[in-house]
C-alpha cells in the first residue's frame, strides 16, 4: 500500500481532510504531518522525521499548506510567503520540501512552484514572459514613478509581493491619502507592487487546475461595499461554467509557475480575461460548496499516477 504524506498547517481544514479521505478511498495510506514539526538531522544523512515517521520512507508528499503567518490556517488558501520579516520558519519549511524532493520523492506541488506562486513579482513577469494577459504592473521605490502610473491608469491596486487571502491590499487614486499610503509602504516593505485596477463586474473567477485539466471554477463575489473578492474576506461563491478560454488561460498560468495543481485567479476586464495570480496551495472548499466537485480526489489520482 502506497504511503502518501500530507503536509498541513491545520489538519482539520476542509482540504486537508478531503485529501486524507480521498487517499483512503483510493486504497493508499495517508500520513498527515506539519512541516513545522519536522526535524532535519544532517549527521544522519539528512534524515527528516516527525515523531516516529521517517518522511523519506513515504512514496510521495502532497503539500496542502506550508503556513505563512497568522491566519494562514483554517479553510482558505494556504499562505506561503517566500520569506522576509526576519522569520526563518518559512524558508525552513520550503527547504524541508526541497530536501525531500532531492531524495527522489514526488512532492506536489513542487517546492519551487510553491515558492514561485507565493511571489507576485515573479508570477507577474512569468505571465508576461509567457505572453499571458495580466494587468499592467510596476514595482518601484520611487514615489514619483508610482504617482505617474496612478495618474495614467486612473486607479491602482497596491499589494504585498508575498500577500495572500486579499490581505493588505488597497485601491489608490491620485490624491494626498495615496501619497501617504504609498510612502509608508515603501518605508515599511521596501518596495511597491502597484497594479492597474481592472474594472470588473464585482466578481472574479477562481479556476482549479489539476494536471493541466480544470475540474471546476467558481465566481467569487465581493461582499457589499468591497471590491476584494476573496472568500476569506467575506466573498460569496457561485458555480462558473468553464469555457475553453477560462480553462486554457488557467492551465497556461499554472504551467508558467510550474504548479501541478493550482487555484488560478482571473478577472473579467473590459478587454477580456486577465490573470491575477496563481495559488500554489489553494483550498478546495469553495469549489466543493458551489459545484460539488471534490478536487482532492483529482489531486490524489494525479499523485498516485506519478508513483
Ligand atoms: N488589479 C486588480 N483590479 C481589480 N481587482 C483586483 C486587482 N488585483 C486584485 N484584485 C482583487 O483583490 C483580490 C485579491 O488579489 P490577489 O492578487 O488574488 O491577491 P491575494 O493573494 O491576496 O488573493 C482579487 O481576488 C480581486 O478581487
Ligand atoms: Mg487571490
């Protein structure tokens, strides 16, 4: 019987439980562990263990979540900041996954894809490099450059490069308040990630990709008075019909960051669909609630086919 690890932050979150159940249903043995609890023993040939479990004896590992700050557990997308903030926790967790991968284990998503997906800067330039539609974006420490872009675009969105769950996102226009906000972001974060605001019908599209296929997608609708559509920010969901265009863009976006499975965020702009981001540790809960499609089963099938 194949033994498949599930790396979690919160073993009780919907997606972690669904992955566990899908493995049992597929006659594999799930081994749930927290990356936080892993010990690395360099002197024992880079042994990785948690409790009595030797992680390198597993057949594969599915990464549900690598954590990434408070609020990252629960039923939303896993946060996965690429580091920073002085904390060595996140780099350590990703490096544990790299160590596992180097020993020949299949790790899904691959740690490099999780690291890339967590970085909105790298994702933006990869989308552009692959010729995929994504909103105009600049990164700068120059307030004048930033204000020029805002004047040009009319409205812009400021996001943390390593942000997730719609947190610390602001909409800015050409006014005094924005100048203050942007200078404080430059001072505290060191650089601004500024994106053209895409006028949209008050919703965005979360597309689930597994192994270059799209099992389902949902519209996410912002709560009244908000323009941020994340479910973890009070958004609601509704089934979205997967057109060829939606599936094609989402599969290409996931491929651009190297993700085997992904939650791809699209927004319906006046000039067509634009890719906002790729999540490398997405929740399957919203898709299940709106479409009754259990993406955990697709992920498990894909991983079991690999080992
Ligand atoms: N350029 C944009 N124009 C309009 N709305 C945006 C834009 N960027 C983000 N949003 C809104 O904010 C939400 C969160 O942005 P996203 O880039 O997906 O970051 P996060 O990683 O925090 O989810 C999106 O789902 C969308 O509703
Ligand atoms: Mg998002």
